[in-house]
C-alpha cells in the first residue's frame, strides 16, 4: 500500500537516474578495435545470426568521436598501445571498454616484450571476456553485463562517490594468493 495505489493508471513512477541509465544502456555505439583472431568472432556477432541490433548496437562506429564503447579484440602490441589510447581519449564521455579474449585481457600465450600483458595497462576495462577466441554468444553475454552495469550506475556527485568507494574497497582487498591469518595457523 504505497503511493502507486493512489496514482491513476498510465502514470509511471521512477527516478531520473533510472531513466537515464535505461536510455544509456540501450544506445551504446561500439568502436571496434580488432587486432587478431578475436576480431573474426566479433564480426560474427554483428551478423544476422547473433544480431547486436537487438541491443541498440546496430551502428558500429569507425570514428571514435561517435562511439562510447570500445571492444578490444585480440593481442595489443607495444606499437599499437599508443594508438589504442589515442582512440580511447577521442571517445565521448561516458565511455566503456570490453576486453575480448585472453590476449587482450592478459597477453595470453604471448609473454614477451612485444605484447602488452593486458589492455588494462593502457585503458580502464569495464568487462573482461575470457576465451581463445570467445564465441559470439559470450560477447553478447558480456554486452548484457555491461548494459546492467551502465543501467545501475549513479549520476553526478553520486557517481564520483561510487567510484571513490569502489577504488577504496579494491585497495583494501587482500590478494587471492595470500592466506588469511586464521588459515595460516
């Protein structure tokens, strides 16, 4: 028995934050950054069988100024890293990044001086997509997870506070390979 019982039919109750989140999540325009074999799977996702247009992503942009999602697919070489960062800097705010494949996420099997060991050393990553190469269904799943993250993000001063709280929580986390004090006994 809340306010919704006293409101006439046809009236929608929500917050501006939820409406803006809903609109942002359904109007993401990707800038594809295909560097290796993962790019083939990314192209397949835009095809008729997997159809990214269902999620408001039918316009894959080749210009970073018209995109707000970067999908980094494949290994990033040291020579390509400054170009990737320049494209990321040219994208409009707010912007998001999906790291597609094990090579983009952690360097993969290329543990040498020529390959960046994770694209998160260059740009902040929102969603990591594992696999070698990941299937189109996995990319669609990561896009849905990104949509959920976008839809539930805060706005304005609340967004800055949320980012600060998340960074503080991550700083105080114990590494996974270190045992807890009670486990060490």
